[in-house]
C-alpha cells in the first residue's frame, strides 16, 4: 500500500549497518537505546546534502540493466575425449 501511495523517486536507501531501525532488532536492548545518538538522531549522513546520501544499489542496478542491450551468440567448440589414465 505504501508503494502504491508514494513515488519511487522520493524513497532513499539506508544501508543496514547505518539504519537505526536495526538497532533494537539486532544489537541493542531498550535501555541501551536511551543515550544512543544514532537511535535519537539517525545516521550521520542525514546531516549531509541529499545528493550525498547513499543510493539504493538495487534501484541503481535495475536502472542500469534497463538500458543494457542483450546480445546472444551461438558458439561451438570441438569436444575431445581422451581416456583417463
């Protein structure tokens, strides 16, 4: 539903090792989040201009593949069978 109601261009990628949402599910208990700067303020890259934020590698790869020409070639090679010693 979220994908239907939003534009892909407005979505940004946050790598897992920088994503504060991963902290409670993986590495931190609740009391450790209280003073955690990453949890309170988000990853450091949010302080940078948006054009310096991480990009979604899958989205970038998909866009690159969309512009790729696929060329198929048939190759044949002689097969030699030599007895095993």
